[in-house]
C-alpha cells in the first residue's frame, strides 16, 4: 500500500536512551507493513514498541496533525 498525502515526520522515542529518532510517515508505514524494526538514531537499539501496527501509526499522525492545526489557529488568534 502506497501512502499518498501529507508526509510529516514522526518522532519515535527510544526507551533505552530517551533520544528521538525522526522519520517520514511514509517510511514508518512501509517499515511497519514490511515488518522491519526501526533502530534508534543515537544508540542503534531496535525500538520494539506498540506502534508496530498501521492503526497506531495512523493515530500518531492524526494526533500530530490535530496538534499542528490547533497551534496554527492559536497563533492566528494571537496575531489578530
């Protein structure tokens, strides 16, 4: 399945070293569908979390997009 649409970055937090590894939503979706693990960008430990379903990944993106939308409208109200 190809992802068509806005391709924001997703940040995954490593539970070992607490660093954030960022990758594009389309890359994360592909990895999830192919059963690939995501290594931490800092300590290279494989991140084995409950985000390993397409549904959870989609919920992450929806939440981030909603937060961005709310922040954008909040800034407009501040500048008006």
